[in-house]
C-alpha cells in the first residue's frame, strides 16, 4: 500500500442553506484498499459521496488527489481525475443489451458507424477480467437479475479506467447469492489495485470486504476503524453515538432472555 | 479465445477465466451450434414472449388467404401492385412515427403536417409558378421545422408531447386550409415531380430484378463480411448455413415481388423510394450512435442523461424527423390523388399511420421497434383496405375491421410485455 492516499479529504464542510450537512470531515483512501463508509440515515454519507463525485462542490476544506489539492466542481472533473461512481439506482437502459449499456455514451465507432464487433470483444474482455458471469453479452439488461445488473453497472464504471470507485449501497436490494457476487467483485477491484469507497448499511458486508470503516455521525467523523481488530458492536456504537442504544439494549435483552 | 466450429462449444457464454473454476452456471444461455441451437433458441424466445415479427407475418398470410379465397383478383399483379404503391404514403409517415414511438412518445400532428406539405407544394408550384423541385424542398423543410417546433415545446418547455402535437393537429390543419385559400382544391401537374412520385414505373423488366438482386447481394455481403469480422475477433458468429438460409428467404421474397411488378407495369418509383428510406432509417437507428441514443432514451431517460446524452437535442431531432417524414408522406398522397385538397391529412390517415407502426411490432411503451415494422404494418392495413374494397364492402366495415386488428395488436403487445416480465425479460 502506497504512502500517499489516492484520495484524501481534509476538513471538508458542506452547507445546504441553514443545514450543516458535513463538518470538518477527514477521509483517506489508498490504492488497493476498500473503505466502508457507514453511518445512520442522514449522517451525511450520500452528501460526502456527492462532494467527491462533483455533484455538490465543497464549501470548506481541501480534496487531495494523489497528494495534490484539486477542485472538483462538476461530475466531469471527478471523472477526469479517475473517480467512477455507481449510484444506487443503476442508470442502465433495460431495452438495450449488455454491450450497448457498457458503452452507452462512449460508443466505439469505425468510419462513423458503431463498431459492434470491437465493443463486444472489449465487453467480453472486461467481464472476463472481472470474472463476471452473465448469460450473454447480447441480451437486454431487462433479462438480468438484480445482482447481474449491479455487476454490469460496476463493470460499466470500470471502462473509464478509474483509480477510485465509489459504490453507493451496491447490495441493498440483493439476495444472498447475488450479494456474494457483488462482494466478490469488490474484492477483485481491490486486487486490481483500485481504491474503493463502499457505502453500506449492512455490517456483515462491511466486515466481509472492507479494510477500514469510516463512521460518519451527524455530518462529522466519528472514528475510523480497522475492520480486523474491531467488533461489530464497536462500529454500531460509533454509528449510533452511544454505547447505550437500541441495538445494545436489544442484544442485552435477548441474551438475558436466552439465559432464563 | 478462439471458437472451434467443429465442436459443440458454448458460443454465447462468457469465457471462463483461466484460474477460475471451470463450472459453468447452468442458467447461462448456452447456444448450440447448428440448427438444433436455433430450435432451442426459438422455443426459449416463444416461452419468454419474444415473438418479434411472427404474429404480423402469420396475420398477413391469413389476410391474403382469406381475401384470395373470396376473390381470386386479390393476389393478381394489378391489385398487389396497387397495394404496394398505395401503402407508400402511409408507410413513409409510419417510419417517422416509429422514431417518436421509440422514445415512448406520440405525435398526433403527422396527418395535419402531411396536409400542410401538400398544400405548400401545390400553392408554390401551381399558384405562384415556383420551380416544382424548390416547392418540394420547401415543403420538406417546413415539415422538419414544424416537427422541431413540436419537439422544442416538448423537450425544452416540458409540455406533454401528446398535448403539444394535439394542438399541432388542429393548428396545422387550419394552416393548410388557410394557405389553400377559398377554392380549396389545387390540381397538380400529373407529369411534374410530385405527380410522377406514384405514377412513374421503370418499365424495363431489368429494373425490378436489379433492385431485388442488389437487395439480396447487399444483405448477403454485409452479413457475411460482418460475420467474418466477428469470427476474426474471436466472438460468437453465425454459422454460414444460417446466413445462406436467411439470404435465400430474402431472395424468394424479393424476386417474387419483382416478378409480380414486372407482370404489371414494372418497378414503381414509389416502392423504390420506400425501400431506400427503410434501409437508410434502419441503418441510422441500429448502426449509428444517434440511433443508439434514441433507443437509450426509450429505455431510461435518467440513464441516458447520466451517460452524457443531450436529451433535449435528441428529442427535438426525433420530432423533426417525424415532421419530415409526415411531409414526405403528404407529397405521396398529393401525387396519388393528383391534387392538394382540403381533406388532405384528415380522416383515418393519422390512425392508420400509428396503427401501421404498432401492428408492425413497434412498442407503444418505447425502446422497442424497427423501421421495417412500418413495411409490415402498412402492408397489413392496406391489404385489408384493398381486399374489402374488392369485395365492395363499405368504409364503415373497413374502419371496424382495421380497428379490430389494431386492438388485437395492442393486446398482443401488452401480453408480450407481461409474459416478458414474468420471464424476467422486460
């Protein structure tokens, strides 16, 4: 792991009118590292991701890209740096096949005409390197399962050769096996030396693939934990902001009942 | 990865990474080589409700069989020739409306715009003595501009396309009546540019055969060369037998129609122009980045926007295309009746245009369809009209039957979508 983080946020703040959405947030992501970003609803996860992706420019603080301060004011800026974002609603066209969706908006042309052969070859190559299994690259997205759509959306973000991939709740609507497929893919992104920011509500997923967990609470940092050395309870108490919370009370009650 | 054609390898499955487990997911669509593969693929498609053009072709054969049994003149060269020439006006307008339907929108103004087009041509060339070519160009340009105007109100202002083009339907009909003036009907020179559109025939028998030959050879070459590129790039390609079979089917149809034309007056100019438009528009929709954008917008507007597609521009251009083809259709109508009159573009024309697109297999829900659908759909509608006319059955019955066919088609479209949903394909 390199010493300079791919992306570093230093004291980032963001206001929406009277609402202070983010206050002095710090975050570091290194190449070949999966950082899970967790927090309760309204903790500022989505806002933070959108500032990185260029949807909302930051008010205060510095965004450092490979050690250099950069300005990210538009989604285009983020893409040019090498930041790819896969949003929760996947933004795929159901009626177009996998190849067409992967290359939507950046079609390869040959003498002004779509080069379907080259696009299909590259699609297969890409899906193969990511070990993605889908029935065929020539069937419409509509025929794919939720997990397959998610991996196609992630694969699509890889076409721009990004250095940082942001995944917004990639497993939120998926079944057990599909979740495993997506988590496998996240691990493969890490093996390829990419930095990954993973937003998730699911502690099991976070424990399964993340290297670090950054907790946000009420728009502020509430600790960064090494996944290996931290228990799930510690993370949850950081998210909820107290050791005495609904989750721990419930846990205590059920263990007490079990002992009776 | 290389495909060894002699082995029954899974050609449509993604290659397995060298170090990954070789177990292939049983749910992968593994298509076998040869014709057994096509049979299983066809069965799968039927189960999934992916019927394609099949219902229309079956319907067309049924229509021909019924009318032929009622009157043996139906499949005669003269009647078939008349059907082919008459369908071009509606068919041209249908090509334009298919672009709009692909977006999942509707354009109700095409009938009125076609009337405006014939009126502009007639007033300019006949009343004011302008060169007829110039008049035709002006009419076509006017159609495109009118369409773009509708597109602007829809895409930029955000008004529903249904409402904007409904307003257009009324407005442009009024506009046409206004420029036609008080006497109402302007006769067009039958030997002029517009007049010749539906009356000119290439009387040399070679013309029809040449067109059929060019179509068949062009299809075979593009399929063959495209396939060879695919094979060289190491991605699944069709077996040669498949291409030969498709080419043979096309050849039978193309030369059959050519023989039919030559038994009457030869290849009609109108049909030649229609074929050129169909090939051109199909190429634009399926082989260019622009066409891909049209399909993308029909699938998901948000996904298109995020992919960097200029949504407003594509929408405006699609409505301009619909206006342009409405204008082209108007010229063919004027040619057929050799006049621009007050009833141009009214009556059942608009309904027939939309019905032809939908009957041909274009989805009203957007994102699914091809311009070839216009040919199939308009053949069905015009065949019914001419078949009933041969029987001396009056317009009211004709309307009811065409309405019934349209309803059946929409029902098939909706059921298809439901089946596709339950089969996970919609």
